[in-house]
C-alpha cells in the first residue's frame, strides 16, 4: 500500500480520544478514516471534526466514512461492518479499539450482567475484531 493510501479504523469513536486520534492520524498521512460507534448522530459530529482538523493540517484528499455499529452487540454484525470497512477503504494499517463499558457502582457491588458485559467489551469483541 502506498504511503498516500493508508487507512485507520477507530472502533469506539467519540468526542474525546476516538475522534482526536483519528484527526491526528488523518493529519499525518492516513487519508482513509473509518469511524465506528453505536451513536450515529455523534459519528456525524466526529466525521466533521476529523475533516476540519485534517484540512487545518493541510490535507487535501481524505475519505472519512462512518459506520454505526454496537460494539457490545451481535458479533456477526461487527464482523460484517469490518468487512464493509475493508471493502470501502482497504485493509486498515491501524486499528484503535476504544470501546468501553462504564457503569457506576460501589466497590464489590457489580451485578453479574455488568461483569459479563464488561468482559465482552474488553475481551471478546476485540478478539472478534482481529480475527
């Protein structure tokens, strides 16, 4: 892949780490950016932010695509979206897995469901993303 055609996929895009990392990579030569998150409205905002930052950095040719997907959801749906990203933009050279599940609770008072969901997001889904 030529230096002028590099792809980053940000799984768990958001207004802090996700979109800012995407913008940094976009300003440093990654002209294909895939933003994935369950919040479709916020994805549009993240897309606009990354575009603005890339333009400020002098980037003229960039493709930023958004993919709504629940990274806590159906593993097959996640696989399908990742295939779509690869078809649309090429195989990512960089994948940032920035998804998390945060739940407030007093120490040692987590429900079984909360523990299972946390394990799923932090362990199982990343394995699906790299397989």
